[in-house]
C-alpha cells in the first residue's frame, strides 16, 4: 500500500532496544481503544463529550503503533488545514456569545474533522478486521441506547424522564433528532446481514434491526423516520443490484415481502397503544415551528441573508441572539454564518469529495464494496436530512466520512475484485 509517512523513532535518532516491544504492545492495544472510542460515541450530553476525551487516548497509541498515513486520505487533512483559519476568524466575529464558548465550539468541529482523517488511515489497513471492530462497537452501543430509549418511552425503567425530551426518546443524547440518526448505520449493516447471511446470523441480525427500528420510531423524529426508511431502501436495492447472485435475489425478494408484512404488524401493534397513536398523529402533521417567519423555513431564509452579509461569518452561537431565537436547522446554511464563507466552502468540499469517493466505490467491484453499501446508504441520507437540521457536531457524521475515505483507499490498493462473502459481510 502507498504510504506518505509513518511514525518511526529511528528517523529522529531515538530508537532504543525496547521500542519494538512497545510498538507491538501499542498495536495490540490500539484496536481495543478504538472500540472503546466508538462505543463512547453514544454518550453526548456535554461538549467536549467522552468521544473526544477517549480519542485523546487513541491518538498517542496510534502514533506509537506506527499508524500509516496514506496519500489518498491526505485530501481530508488538506480540507482540515483550509477550514481551520476561516473557522477561527469567524469565532472573533461574535458579539453576544463569549469568545471562549465560540472557540470551544469551533475546536470541537476541528477535532471531529481530525477524527475523520485518523479513521480513514486506520481503516485503510487491515480493513476487514478493523471494520468488524468498528461496527461491533457501534452496534453494541446503538442496541443498548435503542433499548434504553424504548423502555424509557414506555416508562418501564426507573429515571425514564432523564432519557426523554418532550416525551420523545433521546437516550444519552441531547436531542431525539440526533439520537435517531445515530442508530441507523448499525441497522443498515444488520439489514445487509439479514439479506445475505445464513442461519442464526439472519435471526440475530433481524432482531438487531427491529430493536434499532423501534428505537428510531420512539424518538418521533420525522427526519429520523425518513432517514431510516430511505437508507433501508437504498441498502436493499444496492445489495440486490451489486452483490446478490441469482439465488440471493430470489431470497431477498421473499424476505422483503415477509419483512414488510412484519413491519406493518409491528407498527400496527405500536399504534394500537393510544398514547403512541395520538403522538404519532401529532408528529405527522405540520408543526407550528415549521411555518411562518420564525418557523423552520422562515429562519433558514433569514440565515441565508445573514450569511451573504457577513463573509467572515458571525461565529458560533450568535444566530439565536439576533432576530430569531432558534437555530436555522440547515447545515448548508449554518456552516457559512458559523464558519464564514471560507469555512463553509471547505465544509462543502469535504461533503462533495466524500460523496464522490463513495459513489466511485459502489461502481467498482471490490471485496470491500459490501462494506461500503451500508455506509453510503447512511451517509447520503444523513446529508439529505441535513437540509432540515444542523449536523455539524454529529459525531457519527465524521465517523461516516472517515469510513468512506478509508474504504476508498482500501479499494484502490486492493488487487482482487472479489473475496469469499464470510470475509466481507460485516
């Protein structure tokens, strides 16, 4: 594989006899610490969150272990370098928000972009094994949170109100609208295993998918519902078209019909509960905060005007202190007035480059394409959902970006066009 640079104390003249032993230990430790880091991504009640804190442990271990840096991932680092000065300049434009708060907010964004770059390089090597580690840790915390959210919503656990907001499940997130999208990536991997797996793998994966689906449902996030449904459909279609053989396609068609029937029954059961049915009917109607000058779309228009008038941005936290007291809830507008025109431009480049690399992965036969399908099914829809929500501090968005760039690098460096399914089905 092509590597631009790899940490080696010998280059600095600091090689010592025990270095090989330390590096071997660090290499073994790295996977476990990465698993802990991914697992901690489900606890986002404060900023900086445990996800950022644990990464401070991951990074030095990765350096000691000699993690490779790949040429094809350097674009992510270049985007980070271009984004940072503009974002920091925007912090100095704040008038009401304390500068320290603005800097902390922007520092978290920069830090999350750095995690994408790390993850891309981490996944580019030993891809199948490391992808299993990442998805296993992610699935574990997602299932736990889905169960917590569901039990809390049904008031079947002590302290249920702590895990709810406005009577909607949020688990250990600040908002149900962030909690719901977090559950979707592991659900897509579970769905893929249901479609292509065998025996007990289908049963266990089906249970995981249902648990996560119910977790999304009790969030009563309309964006989350749409995201889950659309990502599921994309995953099913891509698996059917790109990876399924003739026998698989027949089985997928049969299982899709059975699954649809079970889904209708499950939703029917949930909606038979009066409180659930009433809340569902309320959430499917137009909400008061969607319309009008101060509604979701009205404030997005105001945010566009504000961004055009302030090339250097207005800084984090400033928008709610102005004419409208609520955030614009549109990532593609927010990045311009929070990080300035320059920061917004580099953020756009990051999204566009990731979509481009992800699309190229799907078009190229590879042992890793099966891993790319759930990742891209989730990433494309979270970017679509970002039209109605601010997702620039969603940890799993940067994880998805890192996965796309890492898989893209692995595919470019892989000579094989296929591999046994048990090696590539995560």
